[in-house]
């Protein structure tokens, strides 16, 4: 029987068959990953895909880039999670109020924007930046989210924690579980606001992964791009005026989020995003003496050196696979579109390879069923992957193998 073949083209690569035993092992591994993803996915808008499960993706030479004052930094493609630049990106650091990105995600996933929150007395006793909530005051969850994400109200963050988690400790448990689901494996949180604590820490990479998911949520995107807003102030006739602490929203082309943070332990920090021509980049700077300049340098570096490049389109034929006991080969299709950030000079060096869970494929196989992965490689380094699916169904009928369209 013939080995699977790849169509010719500038991005064509090689097909790797693994044999039956390796295929079975791959199938078991995939089943375990899918089970874990399901286990860690609340019944809300969460799909943990291959980007989060395969770990950090680094562009070759990612340590080269702009000179920054930040102690730790990262520049990431928001769509794929590919790290374009990193400086101590896995170093443990205090996150300050950038913590509130995760708090906002949990609030949006577990609450409703229009539900009324009664402010717990404990929320009015926290220190740091405030929107001056009063015990028993009633606001909607959306109003509290604005009070937390724009002027960085610690009291608003704590009110959300009591409402969603029942207590600060209960909410922290939810934070730590969700952080790991989002690929932030080097973080630990003990409060919703980022107030200093030895056991409250993260990394620049982890913050980027958390913010990357937040930017997938429409309500989150709408809130973090606001420059200012107003919300009620209890029984007062006047309203609270809220101003976003993220100065990039006023001065950097395409800026559309995300969150500032400052404490004596963390120093000035900023998670920032910007979108140009439909392409979004995400930067994180921690312990920076000039977070605005550092963030602008990072984002501008990304937009000036890289461009999004479509590797394969959803439904595109990416090869053929041998089917046990059949004279015909099964068409393989990309299950998703894969777009990666590349420099112009890198496009000709990009390769992709299809790895099957088993070779030959054993019937029955359903059209649309996942049978492997397409992996994009640059200089042998993995940049991204998408599932590969069967283009036809294959059935067994007695001793015969029947494939859609003939045998």
C-alpha cells in the first residue's frame, strides 16, 4: 500500500505515519486531552483548544527585540499565542492590578452583566485604589466591572469576589483553577485585586495567556477599551466618573486594552493590546520604569516586523491517508484555518507536517472525524497546529471496506 502523500506547494511538508501501536497511543493521548479539557471547562463560553494544551509557542529568535526597562516582558500574537518576543517571561513576579483581568473573566463567565450585586461589607475595607463603595450598596455586575477595570477599584474587585465566590478565599480558588485552564501554570492568586502577598504571583507569559482569553470575550473587549464612563453612586444625585488608567488608549494607534497595575512590590506594570488591519497583538511589561514607552516599543516592533500569514484554510485538502484493506486513499482536510505571524523572509522556510493518530487508518471512519494534526514548523520549531479531519466516511461491510464515492 502507498504511504500518505502531501500536495505540492510553498507550505507543503512531510507526512509522518506512526504505525498502529503509536497510533493507538496517540488516540489514547488525544482522548485524555479531550477529557481533561472537558473536565476543566465550565458550561460557559470555554473551549480549550490545541493552543493551550501544547504549551508555549516561541518564534525562533524571540529573545531579540527592542531594548526595554521592564524586568520581565512578552509580546504575543493574540490569535495563536505565539511569543514574538520574551524577556524573563517565565520569571515569577507580583502582578499588582493586572490580576483584575482574571477577576473580570470569572465574573463574565459565571455571572450576568445585568444582575444586581449587593456590596459586601468586606469589600469596603480593602486598601489601595477605590471607587468608594458603601456597605449594602447595589450595583449591576457590569457597573462593578467598569469600576474595577477603568479606575482599578480594589473595592469593586472584592465586591465581585464575594458575589461570585462567596468569599475572597473561595474566589481565589476559582482564580487558580481557571488560570491553569488558560495555560497559566506558573501563577498563584490569593485575592481578586492584586494587593501584595508573598503567595500572589504570576509571570509575563501567564498574564498574556490570561488576557488573550479575556480578549476573546466580547463584553471584556468592550469594557477594557473604554476611556471613561459613569456609574451610579448609591443614593447620591451625582454619579461616579470613571477614567481608564491605561494611557495607551489615548496615544497609541490601534490600542484597545487591557489593564494597568502598580504596587511597591510589582512596580509599574501594563498588559496592553492593539489591533491594526484586523490583527491583534498583546504585550506585557512588569516592573517597568516606563511602562508606556516599553509597551509602545513592543507593540510597534511586532507590527513593523511581522505580518499574519495564512498557512492553511478550513476545509483545504492537506493530503491523503492509507486505509486498511482499501485500494483507495482517504482525503485529509484541515479542520480549522491556521494563520501565523511571520516575517516576509520566513515564509519560504515555513513547513507543515501532518501527523496521523494511526497509519493506516482503521475503519470505520466518519467524514469530519479528527484523525490527526497539521503542525506548522519554522526551522524545526513548532509555531501552531490545527486538527486534521477525514474528508469521507469509510465503513466495513463484511470483509469489504466501503468508502464514500466508491471502493
